[in-house]
């Protein structure tokens, strides 16, 4: 997700939130856009990114993201800020789609799709209609695996907190079992000018959240920390959790000394706003948060916005300058030397292709290793469970009267089976999610090194400072990895042979019943173990399939970008009618202009 797809208000709202007069930064961006069009062409994606930044500045559109781990209550918190139950909430994770919420006189939902230029708009006058419309596109249940190929969802709504042009971004949660949500949350970071980071008492903060905050710190100008679900805590527990959070965040240099941590109940705040109960709203903690936010935005919003736009625009100009340097160098070379360097680059790519194959093999090897480890873990689980259930059967038979042996043993076995697999599921799935992430992070370092090597190779061959990737990208851990979400299903098999048991002595009857129960337990263990293995295996396979595809695409894009510049220069040099020197002079002037503008930013 990036600034190429800006939040655009409906036509009727276009005057809302505009600056009364152009700022110096607006003028600088205008000159930068002209210089970019001159240097790299109006069709360049870099031009589109800069245009989006200019629009954001013109509309004073500060993008305030609500971030945090899955199930922290982010969507409920946004609903409380908006004063209406608009965003879908619940225990089921959302798809990897961000919802951008901006001011509009009338409620409107606009959906952008990945493979369509035409957007779909839905008029939704009531909160329930808005929620139902959003649910169709952002809820995993309604749009599994993002089969509708939604790029992003925009919601326009007449909430006071949005009236000054502030855009609130509802993001997928990090750390859920749907691993692609974490990567979607990472992708939205470049769009964040400031952020609310939402935590809750269960537990107060995790290592996943701390890692995410480290990436967030360099992308935003301000982070507000919010402890949600405070209504579950006694006052002393709140104090202790706040102290713990501040200590952890301070030790990691993730919180400013003067920054507060807002302690709120988003659920209570939403209920209070819906019945206009000011006293309950103040008790929820959200009233104090909103007052602080409004005061801060009144004095700091334009500064935050300008800082964010300057930083993003400077990055665009840096990339454009590097591209121009390569073009200038390529055109300056004698045609024979340019052809030789083109061949040298192609030869270097052959070595890089060898490294690509090694990386592919490493990915495949990690995939096989984890599949084998899964089989071993499930086999061990079956054996451990069988031993424990054998004890359960023996205890149930020894503690019941003969007439109740079978009923007691079956009930005990059913309860124990449910308990065993429920207890085993979370550790197993968490372990394999973590192992998969660790395996892919190791491969990610190799991919990043390959991408950097392509750029460095071109830089060395053509003696230009292309530098490394502006921002390294993490692997996405699967389009929609499905670990395990459903409960273990049990069904004990009826056995007609129990009719014969009635004719046998008690000791033989008990032995036969025990043997049958042990056999049924083993069958159920195999069935439930296979269900668990298959669910984890699906997530594992999909994760590696998607990671491999992403690796190939990322490397191909980097190679193509450099190769296209070289081939274009070579084609022009071979064109007898092409005037090389005027083109070089034009590119040099364009690069100098971009460098000057970047320094100005």
C-alpha cells in the first residue's frame, strides 16, 4: 500500500479541509513534480507518488493510524472515536485490508480493487448498513483469502474528529494467526503520519508488538499509547500495568519521556456516546484522550503533516536522482563500452541467478524440514495423548460402579479427548507459526542481499551511486495461512458387542470394555491428530508458496528496473538520429534540480 492510491473525498466534499493559501512546501512540491516529469517522465510511478503527497498537503489530510496486535480492540476504539458502531468487530481476524476513514457530509463506502480501475461506491445511511457493507469486504468470514481482491476500503463519515481533514486508518492486527495481517500492517506504515498504538492487559505488550514499534518509530512523527479494556482492571492493577508498560517502552527507547499512556475502555465509551451520557464517557477515559488529541492537533497537525510529506517527498527525489545518474552514465559511454557494460551486467546476472537458485533450494529445504517436523510433533502428540487417555480410562473404570462403567468411561474419554487436543492446538500452531517466520526471515536476508547486489553491480559497472534499497521489504507469511480455528470434533463409535458383555463376569466385562475404549481412543487420536496436522500443513504450504512467489517478484522487479535503463540507453545510442548530448544535458539539469529540491525539503 502506498501514496499512489490517495484518499480522495467525494466530489461534493472537495472543498472541505483545503488550505486557504499555498504553503512554501506546496510550492516546493510543485517544482519537484515538474522536475520529476522532466527527468523521469510523467508516466513514472515516482511522479504519481509525489502528486499524492501534494494532494494530501492541499487537503491538510493528516493520516492517523490505529495500530496494534490482533484482539486489542482497535476497531472498537475507532468506533468510540467516531461515536457510532461502524467498523466490524469480533474475534475473527480481518483480511489484509486497511480502512481509511475521512470526513464526508453523507456516509459513503468506496472500495478500490487490485485489478480494476473502476471503484465501487455504496451509500449506507445507518451505522448497521455501513457495518454490513464493510463486513462484505474486510471480514475474513465474508471475504476469505481476499478473494474479491480488495486493495483498500474508504469510509466517509460526518464525525467531528474527522472535520479538520484528519484521516483515521483502521489497520489489520499484527501477531494474529493470519500472518498476512502482520505484513499488511507493516505495509501501511509508510502512510502513517502519526499513530495510536493500542494495547490491552492480556498481556500488556508482546515481543511482536515491540518489533512492530521499532519499525513504526522511524515512520511517524508522534505515537499515542492507549491501554484499552481498562474496565476489566481494578485501579491498582491499572497503575501497575501502566508502570510496567512505561518501563518496557522506555528501556527500548520506544516512548518519549513526557508521553502519557491513556487508560480507556473503548466499549464503555462507545456505549456512552450512543446514549449521550457525558459522565460515562468521562469515566471511560476516552473523553480525556479526545480532548488531548484535539488540543495537540490544533497546535501540531500542520507541523506533523509537513514533516511527514517532506520526508516522503525527499525519498522520492532520492530514488529519481539515482535513476537519472544511471541514465546519464549509460548515455555518456561510448557505444562499444556501453555494450560491454551491458554484457557485464548480464554476466553478473547469471551469477545472481545461481544465487537465486540456491535461495529457492533453501526455501524448499526449510519447507520440507518444517513438514517433517510437523509429522514428528503430531506423532509424538498421539503417543503422549494415548498414554494419558489410557490412564483416564483406567481411573474412570476403577471409580465407578459396574452398571455405570461404560457411561462413565465414555464421558471421561470424551472430556479428556477434547481437553487434550484443545490444550495441544495452541502451542503447536504457535510454534510452527514462529518457526516458519524464523525460517523465512533467514531467507529474507539472502533475498535482500541479492536485491542489493543487483543495484550494487549496476553501480560498480557504471560507476554511479545507486545505493541499496530505500526500504527493505519483509516476506509476507502467506496470502491466508489457516492454522487452526475450529474446535476439536469428537464422536465415540457405538459398539454392539456390549450386548455380549452382560453375560460375562464383571472382571471379564471390565477388561473387554477397557480394550474397546482403548481402541476407540486410538482411533479418535489418529483422527483428531490428522485434523490438526492438516490444518497446520495448509498454513505452512500456503506460507511458503506465497513467500517464494514474493521473492521471485521482488528480485525480477529490481533486475528489470536496472536492465530497462541500460537497454533504453543502448537503443538510443544505436539510433543514428538520436542526439545524445542534448539528452545528457537535459538529464544533468534535471538531476541537479532534483538534488537542489531535495536539499530544500
